[in-house]
C-alpha cells in the first residue's frame, strides 16, 4: 500500500507477510526472562542490606544557613505582621521636622478656622455643619508645632525672641493639602528630560517610587505653596494599572524655606515614614498605553481586571509563604528552618498592601471601573483610601460602601473639569454635594499640572458654590485629605499638638481670588517679602454661609418678571437700585421690555398670573462669550469621532465643521454663555488654524435664525511651540506668515474664483475686514509678530491696491494675540501697536517653555498678566483654552476684579468676557436673532441670583438670542 508524502499510515494497515520469527524464539526468550528477573531481585536485596548497614555511620545533613540571617528574618516577621497607626500629634514636644534655631512665632488678631466643631457637638450635628465657626484667637507656634490657640496670648509671657505677626483680623486656616499632584515628577515647564511621571516599561510596577524622580528644583513646588498648599501627595501617573509608590511632601525646600538641606528626604512630611502609599489606575489610560491585540495586555477593561487579580495573587502567594515561614520560626525556632524568609522586591509593596500597611489611591472614573475595583478589594481584602478623578462615584455611592474595610473610599475630585475624554464625559459639578449627602467624603485635588495646584482651594470654593456645605468644602482640602493620608492627628486642624502649617488669607479662602498673605510650614514663614494685594479686610462670615441651592430644572417661558435686581449691566451705563426693593426686569415675548420700577407691568402681572420671581440680590448682565475654545467643533476632547479635526497643513473654516446641540453647549447656555467664537484646531485644543465662526450656543443647527452671527470672524494661525510640528521651526513659521501676507498685499486685486481660499481670507485681513488672530505665548515670538505687522502695514500703505482703502492703510492689519502668557513683557509695545490680547488661560503657570516667564500672582509676583496689560492700556479679554471652563467664565472675570486693587471694576470685569472680545476683534456685537436692536439687544441677556463674579451665583434666566422664549431655571 502506498501513502502520500508526509501522511501517517492508517491504524488498519497490516505489515507485509514474512517468516514467523516469534515461534522460533519463544522458548529461548522465556528462559532468558526468568534469569533476568532473578538477577534483579538479588541486586535489590544486596542494595537494601548495604543501606541498612551503613545508615548509622552517616552524619545528619545540616543546611548551611546563617543563624544571623534567619534571626533577622524572624525580626522582619514582626514588622510584616504589624499595622501602622496614625502618628500622634498631641504629646509631642517638638516636630520631627523642626530645624534648630528657628524662632517661635505669635500670630495675633486672627479669625481662626479650627477644623472641627465646638466640643460637645454630636457627630450628626457636626456633619450638618453645626458647631463650626470662625473664632477670634491668637496662635502660638514653637518647635514646629502649634502650641496654643486662644484669645489674648500675652507676648510678654513667651520667649524673648518670639516673632509677633499681626493678622489684622484676617482669616487663618491650616495649610491646604493637595491629595493628588505630580509636582516634582512632572516638572514645569514640561520638557522631555524632566518628565518622570510614569514608568512605562511595564504595566504592573508596584516596585517603582515617585520619590526617586522628584525634582526638588521644580519651581512649581514654590508656585503651589504661594496658593497656601503646604502638603501634597506626589503620585506616579495613571499610565499603569499599578503605577508605584507615592510620597507625601511638604512644600519647604532648602535653606531659603528654613530647611537645613536641599534634598528629597527633607521634603517628606513624616520623616519616620509611618504610612506608605501606592497609585493604581483603572480604565482608559492603561489599556490605551499597553493594549496591543495579540501581543500585550490589557487591551480591554476585561484584561485590566485580570492584570489586577494576577498581580494581587502573586503578592498573596508571597504573603502566604512569609506567614508560613514566620509561623514555623516562631513555634519551632529558626534552627528548624531549611530556608530563609521569602523576600521578593518586585512584589513586596503589593504584599504590604494586602497586609494593610499601604494606603491605596486608585484612579477610576466610571461606574464599571469602580465596581470592578471594589470587587478586587473584597476578593483580596485590602482597603482603598480614595478613588481619584472619580467622576461617576456620585452615581454609585452604594457601590463605594461595599468596598472592603472599615470606611468607604473618599472621592478625590475636580470641581467641574470634565468632558476631556470618554470616561470623563459623564460627571457633575454637584458630585461633591451628592456624595456628602450620601455619607461619603469628597476631597478636591489638582492633578497638577492638569490644574494649577496653586489654586486647589478654588476647587473647594466652587464646590461650595455647587452646594457642598461650607464646613465640608473647607474640610475637602484640609481635614479630609489629612485623615485619608493617615495624618489626622498632625495635619488639617489648627489645634495644639498639630504641625505648625498655617495660612493667613487676604479674604475668605472659599471666595473668588482668595490669596495667602503669608504661609508657615513647620512654624517657619515661607515668604520674606510677600506681595499683599490691595483688598479691604472683611470680617469672617458669622454664622458660616449656607450653601447655595442648585436649580432644579430648566423651563422655557415667554413671560416672566424678576424683582429684587440690584444691578443692571445690560447697557454701557450701569444701573443700580436706589432702594431696598431693587430694580424690576420684565421679560415679554422672550425679550426684556422694562428695567426699572415697571409698576404698570407688575400690576398687569398680578391680574394675568404672569410668573414673578423674587430675587434677593439680582444681577442683569450681557451674555458671556467664550473665545478660543473648541465649543461647537468638539464634543469629547480625546475622541476623534466627536471632533472636527484639523492639522498643520489644513486651512479650513469653522462654520463648515460646526456641530450644535451638544452637551457642552447645553451647559454653556446654563451658565450664561450664549455666544462662542471657535476656530478649527491646528493640532490640539488651544491651537488654531483657519477662520473662526461666531454662533449662539442655544441654536439647534447652523441654519436656525440667529444661530450663526458671523460666518468668518477672524483668520487664525498658531505660533506657540506646537507650530514646529508643521513648520519645523518657529522662525520658519513666522517667516511663512509674513510671506503669505506680503504676497497678498503685492498681488493684483481680482475676483477670486474661490472666495474661501486661505489667500482670499488673508486679502480680507490686509484690507482691514478681518482680524488676524495668532495663538502665541512667548514674548520673543510676540515681538517677532509685531515686527511682521510693522512690515506688512508699511507694505499696505505703499500698495496701490490698498491706497484707496482708508481703513486698511491707516490702521494696517488688526492683530490679536491669543494665549499671551508672556505678553506683559511687551505691554507698552502692544498698546502702542493697538494689538489686543485674549488671555487663554487667564492665569498661566508656565506649563510650557514658551510660558516660563508668566506671572503667577501674589504673594510671588505683583499682579498677573491682566493687571499689567490693563494698566498699560492694552485691550484685554479672557479666553478659554479648554471647553470645561464654560462654567467658570464669570468666576475668572471675578478673579480679575477682586485682585486688581480697584483697577478693574465689576463692569470692566464683565466686559472681559463679553464686550471686549468684540472690540479686540473689530467686530460689531451681534443683534439678537436679527432683531435690529443693536448690541444691547434685549433678547440676549442673563439674570443671576447673586453677583456672577462671585462663588455661589446662580443663573435664573437666559435669553439665548434664538427664538422668542427665554430659559428659566427654577
């Protein structure tokens, strides 16, 4: 039988017939087998006899193990089985961080927030805010500790070298604690060489430590302290499911800050390192960083859960092996052991997690991720101190309560930063309020440099504005993070025995623009000559303020009347009520028909049943305009399917990509932003290229009447560091822009076949019809742009094509700077050239190299960019680098007002986010829905309860400029 090549024969194949050798050899084989078996038996008997005979003569095998090392292992057993306790505060004579030679300090005449309710307050009443108050007291600091807090401390009774500091009645709190920062490991300005946020060599890296990458010379450490932050948890990044150990530091660096040495070890808040900390992360980041189909896990959330469980199981095996070894060592003695204590540096940290020696902090946004991780805690029996970012924790409070341990995890949140990726798309500014009402703990954090940790207290202030009780808002950046970090007896309160980390504020710390007048760390003042803002000293609120109520729902109305309006900013002339009754605002047919006493309308309303809303401190304003964001061109920042897109080689029109009726735009309208001007992006958010479109946020689509008020507002280019991705160099990008402009000036005028080309729009720029808006931060590049403007303006004046255009030849191109972090260095030159600046962001903190000379404000610098530019006469507006800022536009204007020393009035501040945008762009402020009623069109307005420049203001009505109805929030 033949078979194909490589094929095995079938089981039924039979060998070819041949001689029968089996029968011939059968007898001979039988005899041989018997002889062989007998020989084997004899050998076995002999071997057993030899073994029995020789056994008594052999010495026992003794393992060659070091008794010293075995004993050291036994001592380690006690450490492994011990669980840390929070370090004590009361009873210490001196702070372990105290540096000899530092003088004691008496802070007199302060309004003190102790951080806990009055003695005798029940836990239930305390949670409701009862028993909390600002008390008038003096505070004595000595040996790095708070020694006394009471009225009338006599300086004569204190050591003779005591420094006396007069608080002048201002408010005093403990130092602010930021429980989520990357300061030092993600140093600013951001450079490839100093980014040590994530160890991306492997997904599971419990063995790496943030302390090994902290850059003590990161200037941001000092900037953060200038906002009253004295303590921070420096975490590894969220690129890994398990990212490594974190460390708690204090923001006092080197001799200038009162320390003996400049070292990372000297930064540690607890030199004894009582507690350890670890960072873990769920969700988008690890699977995006590591997931490669068929090659590397995790590719999905399913894979992430396996990664966690496999890592925990590895650690659990180590823990079990160690416990078994220790049990034998303790019961039988180390002499009975034949191995050393099992140790594995790779899994040691995670083993300590399972032993309860490490505080776990986990980055988790979504309900799916939160519940999966809660399951892990119960399977492997470890506690989570806080979920970070935690955007959806407010939706699943009962899931958090199922987590293993004595206390459910806290939620470390942003106040209102969301929408930047899919897992941040679902979130709520009311999350802190909802969590607190469900018995959980909200904590507000910066994730520096995502947010500037200098202003982390502003996050708590906004949370109060969104309904979190006042005492809980202050606790969210003081006592709550202190407790979660294991420092509840040392940090977070102004009590004897606590570390002498103190801040005296120039105003209520939860108010807009609150700034430290001085900061102490371990009893040492941190600023030799701090800049103090010119603000009136106001008494601390007593009783503590009630949290503002949130609007329950939005309804559309055509008729409504508001009474109790204190101020109207609808026209250029501010109207203010002369009596306690306030102004009345009548809205009829969706537009304002009366502002004043409006007696006739009120009488008519009483008969017709028209809704009358009584305000306590109403404000009537123009609507806000957001300029420079991606509103209308993007729904979820990191998701390309929801984004218009863009690129360095593309010049396009914003109107062609406009997408309305989105979640972002609904929120914008809810917070008084009825207009936006957006341009296609050059490469990412905060960069621009093409023409911007002006539209109304309440429109359902671009063809709705009044939906678009300007098809092409300005021509945009980007000349920040991102410009190098398309032009290779900044110099080439500047030269290319100059060349394009000069080519247009020199070209003969002709009817373009396509009026929507880049050249056609640039012709409108040199003709004075459109502004040229350039996104740029560097003062050097701004200077180069001013030179470009000078050259192009001269060419325009000399060109026959534009000689008859008086506007173009007289003014030249209308240049607008967007960004402008370093623009104050050229304030005089910008004013002389008539160039306006849209500050985006308002408060730069030097995140990139081209922003490193930004002004961070008091107590480090005398003013910020807006102050310097306004003082020089430069036209200024506030822009939005990111879309989530729509909620904060009024508050940003409020910061400019409150911290200006009176140079920026309320009306001026409101203009920064409305009228100034149009003035800088040379654009007439639009009519409402084509009503022809000019820039004061009464169909477009916002009615607030409270000042829109202050925390807690609430939008009560918005006229969107679209349709014949207003939106009422009730």
